[in-house]
C-alpha cells in the first residue's frame, strides 16, 4: 500500500508514529490486500485496513467513528511498513560503521536517489524528521506578508485581525515545539515575533500590541521553566543583550522583568546586578533630562 501518508494530517501521523515506536501495536496480521491489528491506548482499539481498487480503514475509537483518520490507523500502517521482512546479513554495528564512514554529501546524495526511486518513502522520511523541522519562520513570514500593507498604515480593524492571527500562530507553534522539547527553536520564534513588532514601530501602549507581547512574555516563562540549564543560559544572554542594546521599550521592559523573575540561580546574580545598576542610572538620567 503506497502513498498512505497523504490520508493523514501531520499531527495524527506524528502521534501514530509515536504509538508505533512505543510498541502499542499488537497482533499485526496481514495479507496482500488486508491488514489488522490491536492498538493499546486508553483502551484497546481494533484497526482493520483493506486495499484493492479502493482503500478502506476502520477503527473502533470515537475519533474514527466520526469518519476521521485516527492515530491508531497510522500506528498500524507504520508498524506494517516497518515489519521485519528480511534479516540483513550485516549487524547493526557494521551498518552504523559503514554509514559513519561515508561523507555527509554521499549519504545525502544516496538518500535523495532512494527517495526519487521510491517516492512512497518521502512522506515517511518527513514524518521521521524532528517535528520542529517544520519551518515556522516561513509561516510567520507568510502571515506578515499577508498583512504588510495594512500594518504599515496601522488600520485599526485589519491590524486587530493581524494581531489575532499572530497570537493564534505563536501560541500553537510554541506549544507544538515545547512538546518536542525544541526549546531554543521555540524561543527564537517568539523573538522573531517581538522583532516584527519592533520593525513596525508600534506603540507599546497600543492595547492590541500589548495582548501579543503578553502572550510572548508568558510563553518565555513557560520555556524557561522547562528548558535544560544549558539552553537557559543562551536565553539569558539574549535577554541581557535586549536590555543593553535595544531602545524598543516593550522589548526592554519585559526583558528586565524576565531577568528579575526567572533567572534566580546564583550564576546569573553578578550580571543581573550590573544590569540593575545600569537600569537605575538610566532612569535617573531620564528623570534629570525631563526636569
């Protein structure tokens, strides 16, 4: 059965593949036109798939009963595709050594040839890629271009629509990346959104802008609570840079807030003191100039 991946949304494929990897597919039976298995979840679900002139898939989970293609179906198809067919004459260590000794360009070239000759593996290869390989930056750019002429004119109604779409995008994208433990890509994506607001010189007091900035602020906090310490250090450097080198008041304001609230470890204390001192001096200077 070829090209079955196109029947499923990406998120369903991702969850189905996870079920397969965790060994939730049992009692796999198949012929040249028939496939059945039991998939463990909150309950055991029976999946039956047939293909001849037309492909038919059934599962007794609620999602499939509504007529949708479910993760249990995807899990069974992954298990079927990756079933042991013929044992290699090479051991895993021998194959690993062989691949390791090849140059990356040779591996890429050979993989490209295999995908051209066997197009049924293209979607399967994409699914095996890390989920965060989805280019969210391109998706962000698409949204910005969609509203570019409207944003520059700052038209209230349509600018509000832009903010709404951006809020939905960043929340869904970051949550998806967090689920894959892709903390730095998620962090960089939030920063791209902040940079977009700075590019268009929107006032921080603008209520629409504040909604999006608040979203970014809470997503930053969520990332910092879960990210490994080494990645947290990299994030710390970015916030310090924002405080030291940016004039965008909302970016700077929230960076100072984050530094105070979310970097309480001792190793950050000296640099935080320097930032705090510099911030107070800047405030005093601004107060003096106003007088």
